């Protein structure tokens, strides 16, 4: 109806059957019929519109308005409105063959995602294997779909992302039968690809997988260093593998393994040099010779903090594997006053919102015009990350709080754009760490070993020590994947000495 209102000729060009522009050719045809463009000139107009070239568009607008007035006596206001309509269409329009191809590809990928979700998401992530930022987005989508992303493992991971199976034992319905063999539950999952780990290199991981296939699983960092050609893998790559947990199967703290890398690499280089010179160890002639699994006498080192370990995982993998830095703030961030970052696109634009999370990065700058200070920060909550502008006035009030790692609440104006949500902050506050009694009491269970008798025992202990503190149950599978459940209010507890002693096998905080 709007097209007919603007000009009858425009409706004729577009075709009354469609009522809106459907093909790019119609933009060109409209320019020819209404404003006297040549075919070549109309194509230049289409290109300028598609590329959003402001300078060229301003010139084309003058030409279009002038041509429409001379050819059909179309008033400038109407001509400008027609030009705006053409410009708006050019941002998303396709010709018919292009549209059909996109529709067919969309149908095929939708079918694969709906019917083969694990295989589809593994392929999508493998296609972006060198882009950790995009992989983190896909990991969030997998979690939304109920799929588990398994941490990289030097003995189990492939070069790229691969479908995997998680097998866990089902607790027996009868306590007496807890030790009996139970039918496994098989759940779809995706194993993180080795080539997707930052700073390891695809060539190095190809060599590692070939050696693993030839000589069997690696038993330690020392075994790995000795067997993989030192010309193909360097110290930095081994450090990154340890930092992200690819050697966790050994059962030794990552910090301890990290401290032994230098000695392992030096021994490997020496062994490779001796082998090249024809010198062979006495034990190398026996296929059954035991493989070294640890460096004897290595000094003990202080384990990394949970925060440090999580930071390495985020840096090298793009997501957290063994937890989240905001785990202790879950109860606070669950309050209704905080809008989850993932839910911002669902809010009304131009409204005031409050979000809470950790400051991942803080970049302080000055305006070009008057050199006033401002900051660009990235805030991360339990659902995602968001870039936030903190302009001069708000920056001056909050400058002392803008420290990387601080957990803060930010209140500001929400702006919804095509490329995502934006927030301009006008208030920043510190979120205080919940006191011990305010934080949930976390009980951890190994999914492969937990029985109904264990759960009944925990339930009875909690019921005998009622109190204000909430309880969170954390189930860990063999690959390190975690599922957290917050127990109901009827299981709130007071952690007395007696209760703490009885819950000790499952207590982690």
C-alpha cells in the first residue's frame, strides 16, 4: 500500500503481486523508470546502496530526486521517500537465484541441527577452529541445547571437534543392590579439538596424534615430550596443553606438571639427539620396558588457585571447563534486580537496566574533542559478555572500582542495535562477596560412583542440621564435566562440626 501511495509507476515496477521489493533488479528498474537512470547507472546505485557508501549515496540521492522531478514531476519530498524505501530494501535484498540458494542451504542446515545436533555443532566448531571467540559462542549454544563440551585430552581428543559419548552408571533403586552392574546412560557430547587450543599449532597436534596412534596413549608429560619430535612441538605448546587440562588424566596438579616441563623437554631433546647419533638406552630394546610417568624428586610447587586455573582455561579454550569465577556469586546474581546479559535483547530498548558480573577487561581512554576521560569495559556474567561504555561523569565517580577482576553491578541505558546490545553506564557499584553463610554449601559427587544410599545419607545429614544456608549439589563425570543443582529450601543447613565431619567425603568448601 505504501508503494502504491508513493507513486503508481513504483507499484507497477515492483509488481502488485508482491507488495514489497523482492529482487535487486527491481531497485535498478525503479531507478530507470522513475529517475531516468541508464542500466549502468542503476547498477552503480545498487552497489552504493549495498555498500552503504554515504558519500556516493548523497550524490545518487540528488541525481535520483532531480531525475524523478524532470521525468515524472515527482515532488522532492516524495522522491526522497521513494529513495529511502529503495535504500532500506538494498540492505537485505537478494536476486531470485541467490535467495533460492540461501533458502535451500538454510533448510539443509536446519535439518541437520534438528536431527543430528551433536555432529552438526561439532562440524560448525571445527569450521571455526582457529577462532576462539566464535568457538565460545558455539559452546554457549551447545549448552543451551543440552550438549556437553568435554575438555581437551591429549589421549582422547582428535585434531578437530568430534562427537563423543559419556557413560555413567545409574544408581540402583535398592541400596542393597548398589554394587550391582547397572545399565549405562549414553549422552551426546563433543570433545574439544586439540588444534583449537591457542598456541599449540595444528602441525604439532597432527604429529602428536600420529604418535599416539602408533605407540599408544601417552602416560605423562615426560612420555609425551620423549615420543613427539621436539622439532615439531615446542615448550610453549606443551605449557598450553598443561594449562588447559589436556594432561589432567595423570591425576597430578596442573601447577606441578607445569613446573616439570623444562626438565621433561630437556630430557627429550637429549634423548632425540642421542637417538640421532645412534646411541640407544638399554631399556629401549625391550618393548615391555616401563614408561616413565613422573620426574622423581621434583620439588613440590604451590597449586594454582581456582581463579588462576579458570583464567588459563578461558584464555586458551574460550570458555571455562572446571567452574566459573562467579560461582560464589550465583545466589546474588540470581536476584531479579539483575538482568542476565543473554536476556538483554529481550528487554525494551532505551530503558534503564542493571547487570552484574566480573570485569574481564578495562580500557581507559580520553575523548578527542576535549580530552575527558572515559572507559570501555567488558563485563561477564554467568550467561555471556557485554561491552559497556562509561562516559566521563560516570567514569569520575567509579574510577576506583574499574579494576579487572572486580565483581560489580552496572546500571545504564540499554541500546539495541543490529550487531547486539549496548549499555551506556551511569552508575557502577561493587558487589560484595557473599559471607560464608550466604554462599551455598557445595557437595560434590562422582557420577560414576554415586549411589542412592549416598544420596539418602546426605539427605538425612542435612535434615538433622536445619539452618539458613542453601545447599548446591555438583555432579562430576569422568571427563570433568559438571552439572550443578540447587537443593530446595527444605534442605537448608547449619554447618555444625558434626555435620561437617559427616559431609566431609562430599564437601569442597
